[in-house]
C-alpha cells in the first residue's frame, strides 16, 4: 500500500504530462475519478484509479474493455 493513500488516481495527457492523487477512502477516490473524467476527459487523456493494496485497477478511462 502506498503511504500517501491506498487509492491512487493517475491522469496522463497526450503530451505525456500527468497528474496524481491519493486517497485513503474509496468513496472519495471514486468521486474524484468521476470529477477528473468530467473535467479533463478528452481525446488522448487516460485516467486510472488503482487500489495500491493489491494493484487492482478499479476504473480506467477511456474504458478499454
């Protein structure tokens, strides 16, 4: 688990620049994920929410399923 917080949110822009956020509360992390998608979700942007306790990707945008 990451000392900064269990839930890691990572945004990568097409330019290669990025942004990170960590939260201990899953509900808060999920809310932030939705906010980042709404505010920053554009073509070429990737946003991933990961549970650092076990490495599980909880959400990914755009959805690649």
